[in-house]
C-alpha cells in the first residue's frame, strides 16, 4: 500500500548481512573472552572478597608517620651541650646548623666531628637566621635538626612477637606527659625483652629528641606505636589473646601474685599525677599494685614500669 513505505524500521532492501548501525555486535559476540580469571579476581566471588579484606587489613597495619606524615615538622635541638648530648646518644638527625664565625670551643669541635661521622649535612648560617629558626632561643651557635619520628601501628607490636614465636610483652602509656619518662620506659622495655610501647595520639608525650636521648639509643630497636583511641587499642589486644594489666596504687592484686605476666600481656602505666583514666581502668583485666614496704605512696612512672617489666622477664625466663 502507498502509505506503508513510511512505517518506522520498515525494511526497504533485500541485501543480507549486518545493517548499518549494528556495530558488528554479532561478530564480536562470537569472539572468545580469553581465559577465565582466578577466583580471587572475579568480582563477587568469595575468594575475591577475602582477598580484598586482606588487602585492607595490610594497608591498615602500615606504620603511620608522626604528626600526620608529610605535615610533620622537624624538631630543633638548640644549645651546645644539648646538641652534643643528642649526637652522642644517637638521636636521628638530618642537619647541623652552625653559626658563622662561631667561637670554636671543645663542644663545637666535638659536635662537628660527630656530625661528620654520621654523615649529617653541615649548614653554615648567620646568627639572625638561627635566631629566626629558634624563635629567639639561646642556641649558642649550634642547632640540630631532627626529622619527625615514624610511629608503628599498635598491631605491628603483636605481629613482631608472633613472628618470633614469642608471647607479646607490651607497655601502654595512659597519658604520660614527660618525654623523659617515655624515654626511660622505652629503655626498660628494650632491656627486659619487651616488644614495644604504645602511646596515645593526643595529650601525651611523644618521641621527641629528649625522649630519644633518655632512651640511650634503645629507641632505634624498640618500636613505639601511636594509638588514636587507647581503650579501643586495648580491646583489640584482648581480642588477640593478650591480658591487659593496669598499674594502680589501689589495685586488687599484688605484683608477685600475678601469673598473667607469664603469657601475652599489655602493661598499662597511668599518668604521673592521676594514674589510670576511668575508661582505661575499666578495660583492664587486672589492676595490680606494687608492694612498697618502705612506705612510699607511689613510684615514678618510669620506675614502676621497670619493676613490672623485670618481674615479667624473671617469670618468663
């Protein structure tokens, strides 16, 4: 009929084959898709979900750099005595700034010698520049630049112990604000075979040059981890099978009665003045007191940690 030629999609040719606009879909449909990928790479497969979960866990365990990684700033050690002591104790540094036309005394010569042995950059700067760098502190012509400390992840400490087929021995610090106490505890952990120290991310001492110096260089081989939330970190350790032991003057168990020190354990040391915080104290499996026949009310945080670490090492031996 005359009107039928205007119908949509009406065929007007007898020529066979693919029509214009088909894009060769029939031909591609006959082509092979290659070998079947392994199950771990097939989306939606159980092994694929497991592989993705393992990848996320591995990424979460990577050590986090101090002060937010690249945003961290170098710490400055100023003054001739402080710089020389830091270099003697092996504090990691990347540059030594020396004032132009400085009086060359024995401390300056030793600092230059130690810096040269360690391969540090030696930078000569005018006094006004050093004054600006140190915000007017009495630098005496010597300024040591210390890079941001790279903290481990709390899970790295237990992984380190399990890889060595050992029961984890970890010290967690609940609000320790004196970096010298932190350095002393790191030194004790290293001396008595511990696997690391955990510190809170906020309102607590970090691994500054002062803490590193007090550790007498043991911070180079004893990892320090940073916890965003100490209570959750302790609960995660409990799920891994570790007992959480808090030191408290009013503890229910005396140190010599605590058998938990023979196995996987986290020793929690409270702040210098307030002790354990409420949430951390409630998380502990045991609250332990150190008997003191001499009548002292309390011990310094670093000393208390050393006493408990010694007892743990004695029992494990």
